[in-house]
């Protein structure tokens, strides 16, 4: 009987070995497809206050980000030199946003422009007098673009600031490749004028959500997305001014600044996570140098950028650099795979 059990045990062991010999070989581990890095495009309109130039550049240094500054050229003119600018259909020396405070103020702003450019940031055009151009003709837009480039190129000479830095005029002629319209107000004539004026991209659009920017008539067209915000996740344009109007009706409520900071941060972070965990479409966020609601939106920006721009699979880059990458056919950087 004992011998029979030993024979049975041997037979079962042999059968198990045979089954193992004919089993499917182990499959290689599944390799996840490479994902593009999440691109975040952060920009500032008007670019007036010196302290905000310094604050934004310090944020970039801490996080490795590169920003786009849409500069209004009237801030390169003082009250003494304001007559150098006349907007389409406007008298000379008129502007919806004022001018530089003084010759010294203009000199300091020019220095900030130069420092930002040297640090790899993108200097774009926000036109000059911050007028609404939705009824302008192509000729009007070309005149406004011409005024911007003339004032930028000659800013040192116009204001009697010396010495003019070496290479400034070459920078002024070639470095500004992008535009954002005041009030995000556009018309057909604008898009006819942009390529003729030498602009490669426009950032004046608004879209239902993050989207890949199309290129039409030689101009890459970016759009600030609508993002969910607040307790009801109601869509709002991803720009500080629109949050300001949403939160406080466009009037200052400094006592509620912390609440507004939290809401803005949560909106930015939720919009980021939706793309980061999804299709990874570029996320655009827009700001001004004005500290609305006691700086609530800048505080939210600094927290947001400090958390996401430092990630290995995130790139906080400028519009110019995004366009340059696309135009040479360079694929978006990927991670994983």
C-alpha cells in the first residue's frame, strides 16, 4: 500500500511538471505609453509696476518658469513725452491706462524689460493706449503696431535716458513676436494685420476649455480657457480680472482676500489636474500687475506655480517658446514610456 502511494505521488508530480513545461511563457510587463509634459502658459498684461516685475521674476527664479509679459508701450513714455503717442482716431497724449510716472520710472521699467528678456522671458505687445480695437480697420491696427515698435525701439532716446544699452534696438526690432489685444477685443482686421506686422502668435482668444492652439494665416492663436470656479464650479475665464469681477463685482474687498485666494488657487489647481491626469493640453492662465483684492490672485498664482512648475513632468514656458518648438517640428517633451 505504501508503495502505491509513492507511485501515485510520483505520477502527480510528473504530471505537474509536464503541465508546467507546456504552460504559456510569462508576459513582459506592460509599458505605459509616453505622456507629453504638461505645459502651463502664464502671462501678464500691461506690465507696469516695477515691484511686480521684480516679484514675478523672483517667482520664475524659484520655480524655473518662463513667463510672457504683454507690455503696453505707453508705460515707456512719461508725462513729458506722452505726446509721442497717438492712438487710432485719438488725440496725441491720450491713453486709457495713463503713462509712465516719470523719466526715472520709465528707465527702471526698461531695465526690467531687459532683465526679463535676458532671463529667458518673452516680451509681447499689449498695444499702446489700451483702447478697444474691435471696430478698427487693418490700417488702424498696423498704425498701433507701428507706434508700439517705434516707441519700444526709441524709448531711451525719446525719454533722454542714457546710455542706451548695446543691442537694444536690435532687441526691439526682433524680439517681440506675440500680441494680446486690450480687453481681449478682436476683429477680422486684427488677424489680417498681425502677420503683416511680423507677429507669430496672438493670445487674445477665449475658449471653452484648454485646447491646442491652431495656426491660421501664419499666426498661432492661443485662447484663455474657461475653467470651473467656486462652490458651483461655474466657468470663468482663467484670468485674474475675471475672477475679480466674479468674486467682488470688480470692487475691492480686502477683508475677503484670503477667501478669494483660496478659491482662485483651487480653480487653477483643479484645471491643472484635469489636464495633468487627462489629455495634457496646454493650460493658460492670465494675470495683470494690478493687485486686485489685496493681491489675492497673485498669492494664488505663487502657491500654484510653486507647486506645479517644479514638477519634472511639467513645463511652465512662454508663448514664444511654445510657438518656436511647434514651428521647427519639435515634438512636445515626453515623460515615461
